[in-house]
C-alpha cells in the first residue's frame, strides 16, 4: 500500500506522488433505478443480475411481467427443461445444442397433451421459438463432408454386419452365426462366429491371411488396433515365449489397410444407408451452435477509470459471468491479469 503512494524511477528515486492524491482512481458505482424501455431493463438485468430478472425489471420500468415478456419477444425466450420454464436471453437460448432444445419443446407439448396439462406458455409462442431455433440450426453436412472410419461408434452394428457380409461373402448358412456386438461399458467391438468361416478365400486371401483372417482384421480395426502376428515357442520348462513375426504382421497390416479403404468406399455407396447415416451423424455431432459473448454493455463498478479494457477482455469477462465456467486461453500479453481483476 505504501509503495503505491509514490511513483519512482528504475533506481528507486522519488518522482512524484501517485494519482490517488490528486484524482479519482476508483470508478464510482452508478445506481440506476429507472429506465425508459424494456430493452434497457433487460440489458441492466443481464449486466447487474447475470440473468433475466423480472422482479428487477419490473422495478426499473414499472411494467408488469406479462407486458415485459410481450415487449421483449425475440430478445428473451422461455427455456423448457424437464417441464419447467425459465426465461433466458436470446444469445443464451439460441446457442448450445439446438436440436436438443427443439426436441425439448416437442416433448413438452406432447407431455402436456397426453396428460391433459395446461401449457405454461401458448403453443403459438412455442412454435415461434421452434422456428427461431431452426433458423440458427447448423447447416446439414453432406456425405462428402463427413469423414468416416471403421470403428466409429455412432455407426449402427447392423451396418457393420452388412459390410462384413457384403465384403467377405460367407456362405448363406453361416451368416446368422456371424454377429457384431458392441459393449457400451468399455466401448469394445466384438465379432462372434468369426472362426466358423475359416476356409473362405475372401477371408484368408483377398482381405486377410491364413495367420490373420479378415474377421480378425476387421475386429481389430473396429477397436482401433493394428493387428500383430506372433510366433509362440515353448521350452522344455513349459515357458512360452512370443516373438513378433514381422513378415506376417506386415502382410496383415496391408490387408487391414485394404479393408479400411473398402469400408470408406462402401459406407455411403447405397442411397438409403447414406441418408440414414448422414442423419445420424448430423443429429449426434452437428447440433451445437457456439455462443459468442458480448461484454460491451458491462459496467465495471470500482475499476480505475484510467484502465481501458479492450473488447476481447470485456468479452472474456462476460463469458466468465454468464457461461458458468471458463478457460482464458489467451496468448501471453493479451491482458488476462487485468481482465481477471473485476471478476
């Protein structure tokens, strides 16, 4: 505290008293108790209360809640979650998992209709919100924009089996015994019945080897493993030693790479399968719209008026306040320490 009362040079020599003796160094907090319109009340509510606070906005405007909701249409939205309703700002509502929010609305309407319950807001208002969500829904990706590899856990196991059957062409009487299993517990794929089709030339020649048949290669590829072939020797003491067979391993790797390429060529080839898989991919991985935080409206009470924060610093403060958590992954010198002080 004492050292901050004086300005000194690099050698510690006194230059002058600090600004605290001659000017205001702390920005006085401004208390606003009245605004002209609902939009201004919303900005203050987000800035001061970090949420849509109707009690606070009613005091600022003298307007009732239903009037505020009507005048702020498009600026606030009713967030339906677990059949509960909470109003949030548009930049919060129209971001995140958009498909999930559309589904929440549909499920809420269905639940109320099936249980003869009254909607908390009108069906017309919910449909309006759905349309706004659809407007910001990420653009649907086409098959050509989706990179698929064998082993992707979002691909249904029946499609993996179809690939195995169409590629390796096992005898008809064996096809029911060859099945694909996937464990949600440890995310591991398993091909059952893979040893039954042992003499299939597609399995041991075209797409595999006698030491590592195609079923084994596909199973390893599904589990993102490179197949390795070992030779085993047991000495007179009964101890077994495994030695990597480099030649057989190289041949197995070549066949495994061939199967991976075959899968890429096969997966979107059939129109109905392509349409189904593209839909699955978009619903699982192409539903999120990232939120952009705007801190331009923030009033940082108590900050030194000589300190002027840059837009990216204000946005980072807004992200911390409104996002619930944050990571300031800024480069050295971007001003992380300065923006952290108001938090």
